[in-house]
C-alpha cells in the first residue's frame, strides 16, 4: 500500500481497507460496519461479497471468529468500534492469537483496529485501552495519528506474522500531516506523548517557548510495543549539567502502560520520569463527570507548576 499525500487519516484508512479487500483479497470483520457512518467514514462502501463481514452483536464472540480467520491465513482486519469493548474482545486474542506462534508454531496474523474517543461516551466504551494488550507476549502495539504512520503500520503487518494492535483515535481522523518531534539543546522538560495527546503536547510545547521561554522537547510515541523513539537525540539532551524534567502523557489510565513506558525511559536516562494519563475513575455522560486525556491546558499547568518548583 502506497502513501498518498494531502489526504486525511480517515481517507487513508478507508483506502487501506479497500486495498486489503480488493487487491489483497483478504477480509475485514466487525459489528455494524455497514451502518450509517461506515465507522466514522473509515470504511469503503463494500459488502460481504467483497470481504466486509458483519458479525453479530455478541461482543465476546467476534474476536473468536477473527482469530479463526487469521489461523486460516485470511489476515483479517478486526474492527472494534470502541476501545472499551476490548474488555469483551481481548480474551480470545491474548489467550490464543498472541500465543499461537510461540506454543504451536502456528502464526495468527491479525490486524486489530481499535478505536478510541472521549466526550459523553460513558464508563464502558470511552478512552484508549492499549494497556490490556501491553502485558501479553506475542503482540505488537502501534498508535498511528498520521496517514504516513498508518500506511507504515499496515505495510509492516503484511510482511509480518504477528498480532498487531492498532490504537486509533477518532479525533485524529481529520489530520493530514505528519507530527514531528521537537528537539532543543538543554531542554527544561521533555514530553513523551502517545495517541491523541500528541497534538496537545506539540501545541503546549510551542506556547511554552513563545510565551514563557521554556524549552519543552517532544517525542511522539507511535510504536508502543516494542517501544521505539529517537534514543540518540534523547540522550543528547541529557548531561551532568542538564537534567530536565521528563513526563510521559497518554490517553489510557495513569496506572496502565504509561507507567511502564516511563520506567523504560527512566532506565535509559537514569532520571526520574513521571507519567500522566486519564484519571483513575469512571467517566460519565455529562461534561462535568467526563474523564478526558491531558489537554494542552493541562500540560501547560503541569509544566509551569513543576518548573516553578
């Protein structure tokens, strides 16, 4: 699949699924795929004869069908409309698909499109839940927020025989542009940002420098497991004379994989690394009881507070 410039992530995903079904002759599976909206406009208007398979509304059963199809070599794209539904879908994936190659020498290549969103979505469906898969061997985790990252993830999957958990976010679907890391010599603070928080971390970094003269470097975490970022650039920013504050931001719960990633980074830096995600509480449907990821304003307040100290 080739990268196409100047189209949104939404259209990139749609073209990727169409390529998978029509060119590769593989399948896509999930619930309510052909309903109004076509999963946020990310699916081509294709049907069962084309490989777009509608599954029943039994949440715990769908992943079993997807795993079975993967074992038969169909490389299914399995679509989970809300990431919170992984609590129903994950058992077959983590206990069979992720272990199949290691235990039985039978690869089970499965591409899981897991879609996050917040804002009036309630306590079950909302936010990112990549932590569920993070602790299980045999899975690779990506969180593409740009068209280029999505194409790379798909192309890597088609050359691989692993389970790919692809953590998407609806608020990124309009994005057409690459998200670049921000580097400073001797920064005051370094942000590592995952999922939708990447946009706010970049925005906050620019405000911190232009308004306060605070140098906030930003590393975009796209490949979560195995963790991948520019380690050389990171090490270059740290020295005996410069020991910046370091924090990892995520759209998952604070006591999830964000703490594990903070620990991995702390071993590289030999410095303390903090972590911030969504709060440890259930979200409601009203804005006053919602549970949202760190915003630009949250990142600004957090940074100014710890730099002040």
